[in-house]
C-alpha cells in the first residue's frame, strides 16, 4: 500500500456541513473543503452572503437557517443527507462575539450568546450523530483564543468559548468508542465581519484591530484561510489518531 500524502487533504466523496459559512472562517473553510474534493453544505442566516460563498465552487450548496431556531439542527442535517445520502464532517463555526461588559449584561444578551455559541452546536452535533456513526466521521468546533484566556469586557463570550472547548474534550471521550473524532480550532484575532456587525463605531473597530495586531507576536491579525486549513487537517483521515484537542491558531497571541 502506498504511503499516504501527509501534506494534501483529500475529501473526495465526503460530505461536510459548515455553519457560519457566509463570511470569514466559515466561508474559507467551505471553500477549502470543496477544493479538497468534498461536497459542502454551507449554513448561515443571510442568503446573499451564502450566495457569495456558493459562487466560489460548484460543490458548495447552501442552506439559510438561524442555527438557534427550533428544529434547525434536524433541518440542516436533513438538507445535507437528503442531497448527498451521507454525512462525514460537521464544522460548528457559527457564533457571535458581542462585547458585553458586566455592568451592561441582560438576561436576553447572555441567553442569545449561549444559544448561538453553546446550545446550537450541541444540537447540531446531536442531530448529526447517527450519520457520523455510520461514516466514523469527525466534528470540528471553532473556539477562540479567549476560550482559554480572560477577556475584559467580554467575559460571557470567553465563557461560551470555554464551554465549547470542554464540550470538545467531553464529546471526544464519549464518542471515541464509536470512531467519531472531535477536535477544535481556537483562532486568535482574524479578519472577518465579526467586528463590523458588533455595532461598534468604525473608529473603535480600527483601534481594536490595531491594538490586537500590536500584541500578536507575528505582528498581524490572521486571515480566515490560515484558520480554515487547520479545520481541514483536524477533520482529515490522516489525523485519525487525534481527538479531544484544542489547536490554537493565533500568531502567538495567547503567549502574551
């Protein structure tokens, strides 16, 4: 048997769900999986943004849904399996990162954050489980550097991502006997629409970006494609003996 190619991911024949696929890391991951041979269902709330993602590759289909909605998880899984007859990989990327100082919290804001960042990926993973058992597939969660370091003014975001990391480890342990691997990537500050949709003034956004870049040892914010490649590697069959891990991709930001 020839040695496997350890440098190029090949997802030919695999079916992948990517949430939050309308922009940023989710869009980059959907495109990267498609270029690697996968058939991809990109999920997001904005049809226009999803259309832009779909236009990048003919093997990307899209499904407009709010991952927090009742029944959304089952509908997303059915959209993928109904179209392609199987499911191999779930990428839980959809999330919100609204600034929330402690003095400004409300029950609704906290609940919305947890519903998107914790409950929705849990329900999607659960809905996909019967199919992942058949394919002995993989789940890749998207955390954040702030899943394991504090964030002043964003404690509930950090807490939600810490929950994602513990879900990752716990699911990995629970699902290992069934051959399902669960890992997570934890990006640092990355160019995306997250700050743009946060409601902050543009001047404040630029100041945040400059401050973040100044604290990153490699001297700049990340590009979504630089995170997406690690999502593929965590999902790849070449990493079949890797589970329960959190891979930080942040230019060394967590070291500061």
